[in-house]
């Protein structure tokens, strides 16, 4: 049978199936065809459009929280001027790239992959897929599966239970499920949260709202980034687009790595640099240390970047107010704080974070035995201990997502090529009897990481089993990578 929308079961076996048509999925497809031009592959995307995160999030002001030059693909130049790009522009870029390289024709939309079963008798994966609103069932078979599904639950964002929420007579909204018809003109809005979502959302809300309050339990590091580019336009004028993109991308990746390394090694200096940036953009008498002095060190959580001090400008002009306090309860007209203060609100936005979810929630089984991600180590940051022919794409916590996602895509493509060249039908990393300490795959002290320690595989503490968040060390390892290292290869 074919894989048309009318078929319920797929009988053919693909070389590769990629799950997810966001930044990572399109990257994986490009790199796969680059090294394996004749590979037969398919992309299964749950949503009705490509873009992943950049299709899901549609709240006002949604944008990247890392520079777009290193977030974009190395093989397709970013041509728009802003360093912190708008969400719509990123989604359009992903879509344009997929069409340009004939990847779009391999995507099947509306496919929710529920189960993935490995059969050692045939060395194939069988995917159980739910299709569309009527939840029709399909099965797809592949020799190799790549999960490019991101790291969080698309259906269920994190929303704490607030006492009195049912008493509030206004509207409560989570940014992950932003209503398209929400009219916030002239409204009083309380945004609960201090992460990247809140700091990108609030300036856009302030353009039309009567007043916006940013309510945080504790401060985050927020840094203003100038959007006017000097190097990029010059390089783009002097060099062809591919070469210019490479130079600009390298520059931004190096800059981020240097800042992260510097602030990790010298946290007091990092705090001072960030504080000076905040002070320079706020009135002289503003209580900076109350609202912008976190208890943790820089980059223990992701840094919140704001373009051209837009959030700080709104605070200075009085259209946005920062409040650092704890919530006692919601009531009919807003939020009562533990300090006794009341915040009047017509709309409450709970920008309270994400829920971690590994592998898109797909249930993994190897020869009938369930694989629980937290019980397995990650190898070279993209393969799973003793799970054959399966890769997982996940980005960095302290740099652009695509820096690692593209490295993963190239490494997986190389592994597939190696297997096909040598006639292998299965491959997996094996730790064996070696005793290995473990730690979380992400080294963040963020709430969404600490709430769900079981959602993701675990990192080892040495060698290729250690998941690092250091792009340049990983890039060196990738250059000298030997496909055979700690791998088991075989044939049916």
C-alpha cells in the first residue's frame, strides 16, 4: 500500500523515518540526503504545518531567545536583519528551506506517533501512528528512526494550581495555547513568570494594553541585546551569501561560547556585567537588586535576551511594572499577594513554563520490552544505550539549539551511510559491564528540568557517554569521530 491519506497500513520498509518537521527534522532530512542521496525516507509530523515550536507558539511577540544566525541552518543563509528573529519569520524560513531542498514532499502531516517497536528478527522499527481528528490508525516501518520531536509536551504546559482560580471573572491564558481571538486592547494584564516567554510577550502586550504587570516569584537574568548589525551587513556585502552566512554564524557561536565560559568561570564578573546592562537601561532610582538579582549564577538557567532594551523601556515609561512577590490566591478581580498587595487584572497570563516530554511521548519497545528513557544513558548526545537504529536530536541549554541539532544530523547521516556501505542492519551503543556514574542530561537548575527528572535519558560522567554543553569541544569531537567507537554492529 502507499502512504496516502486513504491507507490504513503501510507495508513498505523505509530506510529512515524522521519524527517531527521542525528545525531539527528538516535539518536531519537535509543531512541524510547529503550523505545518502538514494535513501528512502519519510517525515511524520503531528501538526498540520511544519515548524514545530515555531508553529505551536503564536502569542504576541514570540521570537528566538538566541541569535538567529546560529539558530539557522549552516547550509541555508538567514537573510533578514534582526538578530533575535520573530517566530513567524523562523517558521517561514523552515518552510522555505524544506521546499527549496525538496524535503517538503516527504512530509506527512497529522501523524501522531504513539508507539515504536523494534523487532530483532527483522531489524526494523514499526511505528503505530494516529492520523487526524478521527484518530485513524496507520503503521509505518523503517530500518532507522530519528526523533526530532523536541523536549517538551505540546499538549500540556506547566500551570501550577492557583487557589481561587475559579473565582477570577476575567480570562486566564497560557502562552502555549494562545487564543487567536484574544482582545487585550485597553486591558489590565498580569503576566505570571520571568522566563523567555514572559520577557518576549510583555513588550508586545504593552503596545495595546492599558497596563501590564510582570509578576515573578524570583528574578531571572535579563540582558539587552542591540539589534542594529554592523558586521553582518558588511560581510554580506563583501562575500557571497553562503560564505557570509558561515562567517556571521561562526562569529555569533564564538561570542556566545565566550560569554558562557567567562560567566561560568567568573560568576561575580558575570553578575556585574549583566547588572550594569540592566542599570544602564532603567531610571537611576529603580530597585534593580529587588527585581533583577537572581539567587543563582549566570547560565545556571538560560539567559533571557531582550532586543534593544524593549522590556526595560516599557518599565521606565510605566506601561509595565515589575513585581517580585508570592501569590496568595486569585480572586474575582485579580491576584492577591502574600505581602497583602492586590493586582487588578482583566486577563491573567500564566507564563509558568513547560513540561518535559522525551521522544514526543512515544512509547518505545525493543523486542516487546518497554524502554524507559531515564533508565538509559545517552551516547555521543544522540544515541540511546542498547536501543538499535534510533537517534534523538536535542539542542544545547547555553547556546543555539541548531548548533547541536545540525551536528547530530550530520553524525546520524554518517552512521546510516556506514551501515549501508558495510551491509549492517542494526547498530547501537553498548556500555557493557562498565560502571558509569550518572547525572541529568541537562545541567540547568530550571523548574521544568527539576520537575520531571524521569522524562529524559541520563548522561554519563566520562567519554562519549557524557553529555556536554560545550559546542566547540563537541565540534572537535565530531571532526575526529569514529563511527565504530563503543558501537555494536550486526546483520539479520
